[in-house]
């Protein structure tokens, strides 16, 4: 009787752990996505935890950015099968604005330039739309100044037009500022390190780390390179290849990729040959 009671208690604890895990995670279950009739993602299963950094790596064309766009609800990326659960809520069919309000954020690889719209006005409008907080101009000016100081950004930055004439590093830091203001539960950072020189890379990484100190958001960092991850030491690393997850592990997996390349992870001999040819 005692053993039965213990087994029952263990099963109940397992159920509670699973339920609690769902409440604090972004879960992707058997996700299939196609673009213009071509299947890109072929059964992705991943869990992104709140407060953790999860790196997504893989060769070009492996499906990393497709996954980010599909999670955010871009209409071009059609989900044909599977589910997306945000803290236990099924958002698979939700529109993009509702996903943002539920706590998803996507930092673009190539942020758009919008001449004539100041960063301050854009961010105030975004905060009102996503968080339903209607600050007056003075209130928002104070809030924006506080967030910019956390990121060590000059306050004159907010008077410039959104991404217009910005360097690559400035565009990416503007995205992090937006993330800080929108207070997401899960932030998708799509190749934030793309096109940045060493100094800009460090500045952007410092901004992300500053944001992490005051945010409990789970961060999904999409990148090709371990050198960017060195600033974060991710808790989890997943490798995508041909629309599937082919490897998972801790930060040591990213270090292995840095040392051996993706050919050390991907078992497909044909792809290994392709990677070797490119390296030559």
C-alpha cells in the first residue's frame, strides 16, 4: 500500500512538473511549415524556457529564421501541422499582434528604415499597442530615458528617425531597446550579430546582457557563430539542419561547432562534402 501511495504521489508530482513547465515555457510540437508550397520545417520539437538563453544554430538554409517567423505568425510562413504553446496557451492560429500581446518578440535581422518617424514616437505607439499602456508624452519620455540609460545609450538617439541612416550596430541596439520596453516573455533574436564588426558586436551583446539583468524573458538567440554566444554562455543549444533538429546540448555543443564546424555535428555525408568544399 505504501509503495502504491508513493508511486501515485510520484505520478502526481510528474504531472505537476509538466503543468508548471508548460506555464513557463514556449513549446514547439511537431511543427511543419511551408513557404510558397515548399516545406521548410519538417517536424520541429523544441522547448524554450523562461529566463534561459537558448541558442539556435545551423548552416544557411537550415530553417532557423523560418522558425522565428513562423513563431511570430508571419502570414508567408504557413503552418501545416503541429502546435505552438506559449505558457500553456495554444497560439498556433493567433495573429501576429495577439502573439506580441501574449509575450512574443522578434528582433529582425534586417530592421526596416522609416524616415519621418522618430524612435520615440514609434516606441510609444508600440508600447500602447502591445502592453495597452497609454503614457502621455512626459511619462513616456521619462520611461524611455530610464531604459536608454540601462543600455548606455545617448538620449539624443530617440529623436532620430527609426533606423534611418543607422549603422548596423545602431539598428540592432534599437531593437534591444524596443525589447526592453515591450517586456516580452520570450524574445527571438534573429542573427542579431549579422553584419557587425567586433566593436559593434560587443556593444550589442552588452545591451542584451543589460536587458537580461532586469528581464525574466527567455531569449532565443539565432546565430551561426559561437563568438557571439561567448557573451552569453547559453543554457541550451539546438542545431537545425534541413528543417529538423539534429543535435541538442549545452554550451559545449556550440564550442564543438566552433572547433569542428557543423560537419562535426551533421551526419549527412553529402552535406559534409559540401561544407568541406566550401571551406576549401
